[in-house]
């Protein structure tokens, strides 16, 4: 009776599809039920934020809500270049007004908007509008302290259903918007697309896109018969503390490790960030998986590593119960503070863009023994992994992400922001921006 009384409602939170203008934080209550919002940003051009919600079976609550969001984005794309960021929340969260994940997402969009405004003013290049899409589902079914921790395994099953449901359609429609505009506006295109998933949101994204990513790895860019750069979904996929087993990532890892070299033009395609202090995926996740996989058959497999020119031995049993970021054989990088006790305050737009250009050059020139600075953080590649491998599995220092849900450290937001800049700004614009920053 206690559990039933405390169940989170299975409902749609944003049933009003009329656009709502947000001038400041005080307007949040007035726009709480609106699925389409336009937000003013101090020092930036502002951004639009759309909500698309799914039920526990993975179906859209209302297809009209999706259509309304797509209409807003199509309208934004006709007005100029557009940077589109999608966020899929995770465990214990939803699309309810005031959810902490929504507030964190707003911070990221505000930061990106300020950077885009500063970059356009500094270089004289066209301003890219910023748009966010928040994909909401019932990530928490029992919103009561302590008891909500018991929903971990139930919500994992729901996240798998959501990932197998209409999320793939939504993401595919968003990529189609990017491709349609790109066919009109040339190689650079008017739309850039980034998808971010957190916790079970990472599972949703992985379930929805894993087969598409596998296809894109095989069918590379360039003419048929020639191996080129690995094609991405949109422009970048980022997962933070994702709660899915390493075995679900095995195919992508095997393909990416088998190829020992990547061209200097290769950009990041998928970045998986897992905190060493994420106890939910480090301890609770394998405990549940050991029970649910008790009668499954696994084996020891040998996989070729093109970087080491040798075979890696992978225990499928361990991979099947261990969250992807904690599975040591699949890690490609470590992320840690460059200096102890460094400043954790947010960077100015100029500092953020400068750090992004330094990181972009570090990625371009990656080689054994080199480390890539991302502002106050350092990205260090593990031994035995290829330079510019487009699939990054990053183990993050606990000083940066101290737990499963604590993802709002300014350094984390900056790292993601800079990854987005690396993946969505073409080389010629990076060169112009780099020269303008040096001259400023």
C-alpha cells in the first residue's frame, strides 16, 4: 500500500503545445505545462527548448507533441544555421516542471548560446541558433527517499522498452531535418545534431541507435570501395554515467578496436563518460545483472586489437554483468583535473572557445603518449588504443563527477560543450576562430 501510494504518476507533463516565451527564471511557472519554449539568455541570442514525452511502453504520449516540436525546429532551421542538442534523462527523473535534469540541460543550452553569440561576433560568421529537445519518460516510479533506490531494475526494463519504442523515430526525424537542410545548404549544412543521454537515458540512446551506429561504422564516408572516416549519427552522441552492460556495446567496441588507425580528419562519434564514483552502476548494476543473467551462456572470446597488433581476451560473463564504463577492457581514456584544486567556476565564452580550439588541435594531432587538455581537465588515452578512435569510453575522476546523478559540475558541462564544438564546427571555421582568438 505504501508503494502504491508513493508511485510517481504515469502522465504527460507538457500537454500545452503553444509556444511560450521565457524572459527569465520567474517565467518558469507560467510556461510549466508548455512543450515549446523560447528562452532569452543574458549575453547570448537565447535558445528554444522543446519537450517530447514517452509512456512506459515506449510510445509517444501524443504524436502531435512531436509534430509541434519538429515544426519549431524546422522554422528555426529556415532562419539560419541551427545547433540542435537532444537530452534523454535517466533514473529518478522525468519531464516534470522543476526536474533537476531539466535545469542542468538549460545551463548547457545557455552556455552554448553564449559561446555561439561570442563566436559569431568575433569572426563575423553567421550566428548559429541553439535549440534543445528534452526527451522525457518515467525514470522514477516511486519518488520516495530510499524506496526509490529499489526501482533501479524495474526502470532499467522500462528504459529498454523506451529505447525500442518511438525514440528511434524521433531521433531519425531530427537527423532527417539535418540532412534535408544540408542538401539545400551544401556540405556544412544549416543544422548540426548532438544527442546526450544520462544514466538509463544512456541505455535508451544505446538501444535506439546501436544498430544505426554499427551500420555507419561499416559504411564510411567517401566513395564506395574506399575506407574513410567513420560516419556519425547526427554529429555526436554523448552518454554520461550510462546504465547498460558492456556486452551491449561489444559490437561497436570490436569494430572500432579492430581498426588500428584513423585519419586526422576523423571526429568523435560516440563519447561514454563514467565516473569512478558512480556506485549505482559500479555495485547495484552488476548485483542485479548477476541475478537476471543467471542461466545465460557466455564464453571467453578473442578479439583482434589493431593498435597493439595482438588479440584481446574478453570474458563475456563479466561484460554481461558490468556496466560499460566500469569494464576495464573497453576503456579508451581517463579524464581528470589538470591541476589539483583548480578553478571550477564556469569559463567565459572566450575562454571556453579558446579551450575548445586547443582541444580540437590536440585531437587532430593525437599520438601515443600525448594527452589532450580540455580547459582545466586532461583527457589521457589508455595504452593499446588507437589515436582518434571515434568511440571514446572515458573513466572520469571522482573529483569531477562525484556520483551517479551529480553531473552538473561546471567542468563536466564545459567538457561536453567543448566536445560539441569539436564535432560541430567545420575545420575552416575552426581555423578562422583560432586566428580571431589569437588576435583578440
